[in-house]
C-alpha cells in the first residue's frame, strides 16, 4: 500500500511541476507578446499578425514585390503576408493615373484552413497539391506564370528534433515543387524554415533548383526563435 501511495504521490508531484512549468511558459509568452513592438504596430496598422513585418523587411532588402506581379501565398492564413502584398500593389496602383482603385497585380492565397476575406486577394481553401485546387489557381492565373511564391507555412512542432526536421523539410519540399511547376524562369520563392537538423539539406535543395539562394533573418523574427527564411531566385531548370 505504501509503495502504491508513494508512486501516486510521485506522479501527482510530476504533474504539478509540469503544469507549473507550462503556466510559467504561457505567462512569459503572454508578457513578451503584449509588449512586443511588432504586435503593437500590427494592431495599429491593421495587420492580422506581426509576421507581416518579416515579409516587409525582406521585401525592403530584396525588392521582391513589384507592380503587375502574380503572387501566390502558400499557407496564407491568417493573412498578414497577403495583406502586406496587397498594400504594396495598391500603392503602385495609386501611382498609376489611369487606374481607379484596386491593385496593380494579382494575389492568390491558398490554405487548408479558412481565411477571412482580404480585398483584392483571391483565396482558395484546400490542399495546393490537389488537382481541384490547382485548377482553380490556373483559372485565376490564366496564361500568365507566377512571379513570386511566398510561404510562411510551419508544422505543429512536437519537440522531437528528428520528427520536426522531417516535417519542416516536407513543407519546404512542397513549396519547392509548387514553385518549379508554376514560377516563371526569373521568378522567386521565399519560404520559412528553422535552423537546426535538416536546415543544410533544405539549402542544398534550393541551390539545386535556383541560381541565386540567400538566407534571411529579419529583425521581426523573435530573438529566441530559430526561425529563418530562404530566398531562391531564377530557376535553373524552368518547366
């Protein structure tokens, strides 16, 4: 009996310690989130997530988004990257005296999850590997090829390094395959990944597919995060 009680007590104590650790983590995350300058800026400027400023920094550096472009946003929900791209193309439309409102270009957002509508952004809900979804994309794009593919997709991380690395690499593989099939020869692909196991393999895959490959770590990425981005430009073997 005493042995059983001792075992139950140890399990109970372990559960309590885990619960307290999670609570401290949640409180720490909430404190950082509330005081995050990018979160405050996103709320002030109407962006759905602070991630918009990651794309903005990379775009400011690499001049990715230009008037008249066809842009595809993979894993778009909640929509902050599409919002930023839309605002950028809307600015160029305003400078065109012959245009009235709207945007100077085309933005197609794809995600398995639903997304609240964004003006001038075509949203397709579904798996972009499925024929039905690709048919809808082709219907919107028409005879044009895609200029820019952006992907902020990230898997649900388990904490097991090998499993997480495989999931991250899989998402990057999907984005690379999509880009190979839809990008114009001088197009670009920007994806999110994470430093750690599997990162070098992802970079090598980019180098195999693109003539120019560059890592990007915007200031808007949290200091504690291993998150980084890879930019590939100009396909080596266009479809």
